[in-house]
C-alpha cells in the first residue's frame, strides 16, 4: 500500500456518511447519499441504503470500508468464496470530501 490512500480508522458513522482518518493524515467524509443516486451500480451496493446494514461499516485489513453483515459470493479458480462487501479505497478517497468542507457544531462528544 505504498502511495495508495487507505483508511486507518473510522471516526464516525451517521446516516449514510462515514468520517474516516486516512493514512495521509487527513480526516475525510464519504457521503453515500451522493453515491446512491448514481445509476448502474451493483445491486448489492444499493442494499446500503438500509441504515440497519450501513451502520455496521468497518475497516478491512486492506484499509477500506467493508460491511461484514453484507456478504458477497464469487467464484475464483473454480471455488466459491464468500466475503464481506467492500469498496475500493482509491475510489473512496477520490469520492470523499475534506472535513474542512463541513460546518461542524461542537458537542460534548468532541470536547
């Protein structure tokens, strides 16, 4: 993972937004509501519109967002494999926004 950005920590999950700390030192927000309106995504991606599924995002060993409660099956070298649904870290980084773009309200959570 030399120059590839990857997530080191999830800081906050809220309805359809995930705020993460990246290996670049940046705090960035992925707003999935923007992503849900893009046509022609994989059907499984749209299952994330259910917040009861979405809120269980976690960081994979590869440093990207994954949903262990949303399984994907695939065939590799003739073997059926099942793994958590995850997203490409480069695409996540490119589609995220710096936390500086958001107007934040201080709460006790951040004090």
